[in-house]
């Protein structure tokens, strides 16, 4: 049976009825969600719910078993490498670690996509790179090597690199993890400011509820392979669903259990004693 | 017993899968080579880091092998009264055999493992994924320049190794053991053939260079993204490349010796 999916011009990314299985484990079972153009959309959920898998599907690193991922109205995968690279040139991805090329300086890291994809004169490359570095506040660190940067600085350089090709979509994978409050504030401000100033679309994958409140226009909460809640961060805060309440209030036990599934305590002790 | 058989079968299956993966990886790499030659800057960078930075090790290695070779062979040649052949004997052994093999083994230990670790660490720190997401093909940008750099470096290193070995043999033979200098050099001139010895030696070292570089980039590219995975990739590169070089050397020697 051929399924037809109609893309809406209001959405930059649309995920329609996606099923994805890894080994015996079903990660997504009919996941559908939209990323509106010009918005900052947060994808939240407990660890292991497939947030990063979702990013990999959007960027075409993984193919869904069923369903489609549409970017700008066109199917992301499966397609040729050339077509995939065309799509990826319209995207920027910020990794949790920054993923800067360790043998290149800050300047060369930001210039890297320009040198690979364009034939711009060196003078123009210099201007664009310094402008992007200035926008993340690190123009002065242009000569530093990645090993000399703190975690927050590395993420800001990676943001400058993600912005250098003027993408339509920026994806942030856990951008707040392991940052001190000042760096976290800087990153929150940069994500919001960059999105509004450049008129791009942002997807932020995170489990930091407080930062998401400040940042996102729209939030999705994923659990058990599906969207369990959708709305503004304030709406999610008021949601009475048990899973949503557990996540938003940071409760240790609930639909996501504290204990990893296993046999009864005494049974296990006896079994281990007999072994 | 059945458990042991199952383990053996699983190990064989794993070996076959890795070997098949290596073949596919090699085939996948080849079409990129002509395009990569258009970016000589990336290749020269790798020739520097893989080849030039291995020079000291190769030069010392060659010198000491030459010194020992002269001492050992003099001891045998003196029994037959043909010590004048010392230069020819050492040069043939170095140019045809020891130069290509030992230089490639040293290269695998220094540069092959370095490539596997570097590429493996790039995988572990998401740098390869970042390249993919910047629409830059990591095979083109990371793997092929290292492969070409290694394949070009090994024949040059082997030549330098052999030259240093001959120098070592000269120092021991002529200055320590009293072999006539004229006889030493003229025997080399007479016996070492440009095609049969130097050509075969270069061909061998090129094959060894291709093998060592391919194994380094393959192991690094498919390394598990953990500290243990990177370390295993480096170790496997050295072990597999060393065995592979010795096996290839036997095959090529058998095919190229006219008397065999």
C-alpha cells in the first residue's frame, strides 16, 4: 500500500507515523510531530526515549522502518548520498560535545564548511568567520585550539560553525548538559537570539525543564516511543498526565519506574547464593 | 566440546565478516583516490605526519640493521674467503628484503597505529558524525588522504632505510673489519640490479604501504567509539598489518625470484 503524505508549508520538518526498531526494541511506534518554521521547538523526554534517534532520523543518519520524515516538504530518507548532502547543507547540528575538529583552530573550524562547499575568496571567508565568531562572543579566541576551550566555549564555536552556511534549521543535541549556570545562560540566550535574528528554525533536544521554559515556543514530550504531550512549556507544566507530571516535576518514581525491571530481591539473593 | 566448536565457528564467522568488511571498505575507497589527488595539500600534510615524522625511527632502524647485518655476514663470508662481497650481500638483503619489510613493520608500529587511533578518536568524539552532517564525506576528507599519504610514504621510507643500512654495513665492513672500500662499492655496483632488486624492493614496499595504510584507516574508521575500542583498533592495526606484511612478503618473494 502506498501512503501519501501532504506537507504543510507552515512546517519545516514533519514526522509522519514513523516506526523505528533497534534490535528487539521498538524505539518509535507511529511517532508524528511537526516543527513549525521560525520556532524554537523543544523535544523533551526521559533518557532512553529516543530523542537522539529522532535527531538521527531528521538528519538522515537513520532510515525509519516505516513512515516518513519530511524536510521542507521533501522526504529526507531514503535517498542518494548527493540528495542527502543537499538537505544537510540546509541544516546545522550542534553536538553535545561540540565535535570540533581537534586538529584545526577555532577560526579554521568555523571556516571549514565554507572551504569545503564554496569557492569564496579568502578575504570574504575571513569576514564571514569573524562575524560568526563575534555573534557568539568568541572573536577574540580565533587562534585557540579546541583543547584550549571550556565546554561552553566549545559549544559556542560549534554554534558559529553550524551557522556559517546560513542554514534553515539548527538542531541542538543536549546543549545544556554539563555547563555552569553562566555558560548555560549564554547558550540559552544565543539559541533564542540566533533563531529570532536570522529567522531560522531550531530544534532543541533536552531534558532540562527550566531552560526549556525560558527558550521554547513549543515543546514535545516523548515517552515510550510516542508523543505524550505537546504544547507551550507552560501548558506542559499544567498537564495532568502522570508521565508528564513525573517528568516536569522531576519525580523519582512514576510511570518511568525508579527500579530497573528485575526479579524479587529475595529471589535474586537466593539465586545468586545457589549459583 | 560443542561449546568450543561453537566458539570456533563464531570466531571464524567474525573473522569472515571483518575480512569481507575490509574488502568492501577497500573497494569503496578506490573511486575517491583520483578526486583526492586534486587536493595535494591534504595529502602532503599526511605524508609529513605519517612519513616525515617517522624518519628518525626509520633512519636509526636502517643504520642498526646494516651494522648488525655486516657483522653477522662477515663472520660467514670470511670462512669462504669472500669478504669483498660484503657490500653486495648486505645491499641485496637490504634493498630486496629487509628494507621494505622492516620499514613497513616500523611504519605500522608508529604511523599505522597512530592513524587508527586518530580516526578512531574522531569517531568517538563525534567528529566523523559532524563531518557527515556538514555534508562533507569523511571517506573523502579524512580516510583517503591518510591512505594515500601512507602508501606514498612507505616506499620512500624503505629506500631511506636501505640507504642507511648500506651506510651501516659500510661503517662496520670497511672501517671496523677492514674490507676494501673499493671492493665494497664495486661489488654493490655489479650485483645490485635496478629492476630485479631496487624495482622489486620498491614494489614490495608500495604493496606493504597500501596494506598498512588501509588497515590503519579501516580499523580506525570502524573502531567502537570508546577508549577501549580505540585502543583495540590501534593494537589490531599493528598485529594484523605485521602478519599480513610477512605473508605478502613471502608471496611476492616467491613470485619475483627468478630461480624459484
